[in-house]
């Protein structure tokens, strides 16, 4: 009996939930807002699906209903990726320690 | 063209980089590096996707154009957005993840060949189940986040919107979504797919409208979690490891944040989700509204009290964000510190409209993060402090939560502000907070109410110091 590849993906999924559980509990509460914005950015890795959909049109017609949905999804995800990472960067740059010299 | 195995390994690497991105957030020092890992993971994932398709025809240019348009909009927003608008921004971003998931699912449903999922009308059963779950959760995330965004932005009233039969209606729609998924999988009918999407959009909308403004931290965290599960659903459809790992990470992250927020209010998750909190309690508070004496003061009195203190604890809340008072507050604290007064900040887990909201605002105002403390860390210090300066917070300081089992907020962890020698409470009026209950703190012997706009009052105090 061969194992269905789905089971492997399910294993990855479940193990990742556990990793997420432990990693997120160790996030310091003061960084919970950057946590949300960065999770926003990384979940936009869904753009890979959008790119596949966008490039799926055949060579005579780049645009068909399916690829148009793909193209729009690319833009939506790109807003999130750039917006999410940059705004996280901006926030994290503001977290400073007390100046030692005083 | 990259082989399928090689690209799978690269996707795994980008998944690991995303884990490291979250790991970095365990302390502010490592967080910037973490963000860099996240960016790197994203670049790898996108590059590998292009290489694995290897079809550099004119479609490629169009993809780049759309990517660039989105990127420019995103970068523009990221640089322009004021820190006080962070909750709205995050809600808006969640809605985009949800919508992107829906669109990818639609594209895959219309053109399954492109994703190796079968042919239209004959999609592999497993993929169809994954796809429809991803699409449904994505649609709920989208419409729910839109409502959250409108409420946070103030376009829609923050008060809960309830109507008769709300819960049965929601239950019916939720059950019908499961039935639709089942029917869709057995018939492959595209009509059912569209109906499923419409029902999911509707339920997302209906689930969020009864939830009031101050419960937004839970809602935002919950939608954060949903956006992760939607991404994971699509990840299963596309058989993409990076997407599955990320979806699981984001999903559990949002779930943990919701849990922390619920615990901060001592309410169960279902109690928040069923909504309507704050509306029913109003009548109760009106009954026992005898006039009790309140001491009120001005900036001069406040400055006098603080000048003679040796330690001050600041308790910021949503009101500080609304009044944009964080910079004025920092200036006041600078003056206090010059007079050798010890100042620290106490943050309640649900202060503000999203997890960590107050911390970001204080960081923006250049408050060092090692002066900012969480509830458990600082609660014992109130007894030894001279002055507590409550600015824009209300329910999270209400001692009723510890004393009155009848109160709707009984059992909620609160900051022990009343143990301070004196309490300065900046507030515009005596009106009750979000929970609709009177704050006993207003009437305590050692409380001085400062009725004014938070920003103006803080500036006035600084002048008088």
C-alpha cells in the first residue's frame, strides 16, 4: 500500500501548527502588532498560486477569465507583501532601548 | 525550468525562513533580522515559482506589471500610514489576503489544468474539497475584515448591530455552507461554487456586525487566524509546502492572539463571537446611577501632585490613540524624568484596538521599550507608586472587576491602579466605558479627575511642571 501524498502534506501542516504554537507564544507581547503585520505579509505567499494562474493563459491569449483572476490576485497579494513587510520594518525601527549614557 | 523536486525544496526553505521571521519577534533586538528573513523567504518563493513555470512569454510581462502595481500601492501605504491607524491597516490587509485566496481558488476552479488538478467539470475530489474550503474561509475573511475595517475607521458605528433571529440565521447559513461544499464536490457544478462564495461572503459580514468596537482586538486576531487557514487551504490545493507551512503558522498565531485577548477580558471566545456585548448592560448601569461626588482638578493640580511624587506609572488606553497624545505624553515624561521621578508604563493586554497597539504608539513616540511593562509585570508596583496617570483607559482599571460578582466584567484582570497613593484620571467626561458600567475608580478618595482632551491636558501639565 502506498501512502497518499496528501498524508505527507497533512503531516507538514500539523507539524507547522505546532511550530507556530510554540514560536508565537515566545513572541513578546509588546511586538504583537508587528507580529500581525508580518503574518499578513507572509500569508501573502499565496501570490505563488496567483502567478501560476496568471501565466496559465495560452500563448495566443494571455487574458482569459481564469488568468484575469490570477492577475488581480497578484496585485492584491503584492500590496500585502510590500505593505506588510515595509510597515513591519517601519514599526520595528521605532523600538529602541533606553539610552545608557543617562 | 526548475524540476518539481527542486522547487519543492526551495519552497521548504522559504517556509523555514518564515518560521525564523516569527521567531525573531521574541525580542526587539532580533526582530529586524527576523523581518529580513521573511522578505528573503518571499523573494525565494516568488523567484522559484517563475523558474518552475519557465514560460517567459508575454504573460510574464503582464504578471510583472500587476506585481509592480500592487507593490507600489503597498509601499505607498506602508510609508504614509500613521501609527494610530495600524488596526485599520491590519484589518484592510487581512481582507486582501482573503480576497486573493478567493481569486486563486476561482482561477483554479475555472482552469484546473494549469494547476494539474484535472479538467473543468472533472476536478480531483481532494483538490476540490481543499479548494472550496480555502475559498469559503477566504471569503469569510474578506467580508469580515471589511466590516472590521469600516468599524475601526469609524465609517460604520462601532456599537454592536444586533437583530432578532441573528444567531439562528447565522447557524443556518453556516450549515448550508457545509451542505454546499458537499454538493459541490459530488456534482462539480460551477453554479454551486458561486453560491458557496456568496454564502461565505454573507456569513463573514453577519458574523462581525454584532461585535462591538472594544472587542476588535479579538476580531482582528481571529481574522488573522482565518486568513492563515484560507492560505493553508489553497496551499493544499496547489500542493505547495511554503503555503501550507505559512498558513499553519499564521493560523495558529492568530488563534493564540485571540486566546490572549479573550483571557485579557476574562470572556470566552464564543461570548465575544456571539457579540452584542455592551449593549445590554447599559440598562443595568442606569438603575444605580445615584450621583456620587467626584473630585476634579486642573493641569496645575496634576502637575503639583506629580512634581512631589518619586514614582509615576502611566496607564495608556485607546483614548490616547484617539487623541494622538503619545508624543505629548512622552514630553511630559521627559520633564518628569529631569526632576528625577521614576516613570514606567503599564499596558493592559486589551488596551487599544489590537494586540500590542499601545506598545507601537509608545515606540513611535520614542519611549524606550524597557520602560513599558505588561500587566503581570507591573501590577504589584502600583502599591508602591505615588501617582498613577490614567490616560484614555477606563474599563481595564475598574476595581469592580475584583469586587462585584454581579458586574459584567467581574473576573477580568485589571490594573490595580487604585492602590496608588493618588490617581490622575484624564477623561473627557464621566461617561461609562465600553462595557457600559460605571468605574468605581472615579469616586475614590484618592482619585483626581482631569476632564479634558488627553493631548491638551498632557501638554498643559507639562507647562505647569
